[in-house]
């Protein structure tokens, strides 16, 4: 029983990733780039893009719901089977 557990342990070993050489230094704040545009300009551009994506999603969802509502029978009253006398 113990042999089987040891063999299974070798198969389930977690992979470890390391640097190729031990000379790698940890990154520091000096390696970051300097901003080239004002943050407000970038923020407004991103908001415009994301709001357009949100609007497209809402329109797509609404169209999907309309098609679903018109194509699925929800078990309404079967007027064609009732007598109209």
C-alpha cells in the first residue's frame, strides 16, 4: 500500500518554475515607464469604449429577449381550441 502512495506522489508533483539563472534581480519601481498622456484623457477614452460596449451588450440582450419571447410558447390560453359561440 505504501509503495503505491509513493508512486502516486511522484506523478502528482507540482511543477515549479524558476529563473534560468540565479542572477535575476527582482523588479523595482525604476523599471516602470513614465506616463506619456494625462490620466484623465486616458480615463475618458476608456470610459467611452467601455460604455459603447455596455450599450451594445444591452441592445443585444434586448434583441435576444424579444426573439425568445416571440418564439417560445409560454403556455397561454389556447384560443384556437375554445368555442367562440
